[in-house]
C-alpha cells in the first residue's frame, strides 16, 4: 500500500481497491451478521441469516441494495443507478434542489452522498446541470442514498430519467432506507467509511461489504485533487445561465484571470466571466513562472476534493510564490484551505463536515449574514492563523472559519461556495470583490 504521507505526483497517484475481491464476480452471496437492519419506514427488522426480505406486515420486497459501515452497521434497501459496489466516505447533504450539480461537483470525489430531502429526481437530468470542468473530473461522487425511490422527471428542462443518468454516470444509488437514522448516525459518530452495493438479483455479501469499508483508506492524507484535474490548460468564456438566452459567451474581457484547477466547478468559471474576466485554467502542477508569463490580473485557487494537507505537499511551492507575487488571489473551498496552509495556518478533519445549500455565514467586514452552499469535510483552524491573516467570514452554525483576508495584500478566500450551483446567490458579490482587486492592479499596472 502506498505511503500517502509522501509527495504524490498526478501520474503515479494510486489508491488501493478494497472491492477488487467483490468485483471479480457479479454475484454476492448473502451472509448477514447479527446486526439490526433498518427499513424505509425507520422500523427495526429482525432478519434470519440469509433472508433479504423486508416486510411491513402488508407487503414484502427483496433488498437489491445495501450500505455497510466499517463498524458493522448495515442498512438494506433498493438499489438504483449503476450495478456494482463502491466504497467511500458517507456524508449528508441538506440541499432540497440541485442533486445533479451536487453529484458532479469534483469536491465529492470518493464520497457517498446521503440526501436528507426525501424526494429526489423530479427534475430529471440534463447536460447543462453538470458541474465538472474536465473529463478527468467526470466521475465525482461514488454513491447516492435517498429516502424514497427516484422520482420520475416532471420538468421542462429534463432530458433524461435521473435513475438512467445515475447508471450512465457510474453512481450507485440506494433508496428505501431511513435517511434520518443515517443522518443522526453521522451527527453522533462522524462521517463513516462505507461500502454501497446495487445487486438487482438480491445476492449481497454483507460481510464482504463491511470488510471493504474497513479496508478503505479514507480521505485523510489523500491528495484526491491530483485525480480530477487535466494536464493541459484550457480557456473559458461562458457566462452564467440565463432563462431566455442560456449560456452566452463573454464578448469583451476587462481582465485575465488564471484559475489553478484542483477540481474546479463550471459555475466558478462562469461567475468569473460574468464579472468580465477572460479565464485560463491550469493544473495544480503548473509552476509559477508559467503562470506569470500569462500576465494574469489575478489568480483563483479552486475547489477540490481530499485532504488539503496532502495536496499542499504537492502544490506548496506554487502557492508560496503566488502569495509573494503581489497578484490578487481568491481561494475557494479547497483553495481557501491551501492558501491558509501556505500562510502558516493549520487544517483539520471535521466530524460531520458542512454539506448543503442553507448554511448561514457572516461577513465580518460588512456584518451581513448570507445563506450559502457548503461542501467540505476539512476546516481551517482559526487558532492557528498567523499575524496579519484575519478571519473574514464565520459559520453561524458552529463558529468555524469560513473566510480569510491578508492585511496589506490583495488576498481573499472563502470556505463556502460563492458560485452556488446549487444554492442561493448571496455570495456572488465575492467575484465582484475579486474583480475590484484585479481592477486596482490593472490601474496600477504593476507586475
């Protein structure tokens, strides 16, 4: 097994595959341990060894899916989407809309997303609501868990049934489980290592799932950003979506912004275009001199998955050079954490993380409270901030850090997702704030 505490290059980054043994055969022989299994109605089911029948007294159905934790906890339900098994970290998301954008956000790489909202799928799926920006980031979340079966589409923008889209996307779905019980488990015990399976024939090896969950390495010390970025640079000029005109290109740019891609969402790029920036996207392995030669007016450090400390080992020299350059910098999500690490702060793993589109955050500069989208399982430790680095935003849920600014330098960053998608647009102003920094630099004409 690879030592993930060492520097990892994108070309050689490999993860162990605890499900290799399961994937050798499409069939899974059921061997239930003496565990308490939960039904879709939240009732407790006492099951005989080898029995996958769920019954509420009036009707019964065979389980075609399951999720198992490394501690042996198991939930049975109905499989959906891709047939097969996968491992990942289970987190819950409280957003009521935007399920397709959530599942294509590269920040969810190697995670299983539990939706607390019970009805998922009613707007179907379409090509416009994908958030990954590169082919390398096309597969983000590994699994999705729902209370109710996937709802048939009933929306004018729907191009496909969500269940069909899940299968094509390679995401394993599970419905008919008590999502409230799962959410309480995460709140009380933290985000577990989990294995999920969809087996239409009902043959499920529970013991093997538990072992696979326990064998998975987890997200700590994992530089997952190395797996979701493209090597080649590319340009972006598409603006935000409009109800009547769709996505229109930026005609005349006022600035040039370079985005360092750690798994960047499309709506970050679109927001930059909307404030007048021509965008060039480069990978996190790009050296500073290459970026400087592009003559940008500002640099954005994007969102992305994994442990920021592991990614910082690979990208630290670039980040330090950007800080010293005097260029305006904007960090978002993982980019915010990487910036904090380069400034001398520390990051740490959260128990349940922040995932949703209804999180209250306070802007300490203006005193205003905004409702934002969040998706992160690591956080910046505010007690570790060095002199000259100040908190700019805080979460009103738990007081954790949600933004930084550097005194005397054009450097700002936020932990939340100002681009939304999905979620409220309260934080779009941050892109205008970044544009102001680029405007001031352009007026001063300094390099």
